[in-house]
């Protein structure tokens, strides 16, 4: 259940971050509301994950790594952001580092 809550936190944060880009500095109402609600949900779910006992380093590491990768991919696919092979390699390294953090927490 804790991983499902963490996935919800990640998706909420990614949605809020993309909406932040679309809000044009909070000048558009609907994306601005999505930003605020998305971040509130994300932090609420992350708090619940921590309350249920997931180590903070693992929870935040997974949340941030997957969130960064998703935002970068969505930005490149739909928002015209560039994503070079060096940047893709960096994202892979970040995700690998978080995987190592998670695997280390199990021992």
C-alpha cells in the first residue's frame, strides 16, 4: 500500500509541476488551481508514506528521481523542451542511484 501512496504522490507532483509551466506564472486560473491542489495532494500522500514507516531517504529519493524523469520526458514529448543523450544518461544515473538507495535499505 505504501508504494501505491508514493506513486500517487509522484503523479500528483508531476501533474502540479507541468501545470506550473502551463500556468504562465500563475496568470491562468485553471492550471494555477491544479498546481496548488496537486502539490497539496503530493505532500499529503508523501506524509502518509512516511507515517507508514518508509525511510525518508528512500521515499524522497524515489519521489524526486521518478518525478524528475517524468517531468523531463513530458517536457520533451509535449512542451518542446530539449532532452539530449547526456541528459538522458544523467536521468538514468539518478534512477540507478535511487535504486541502490532502496536496495541498501533492505539489508
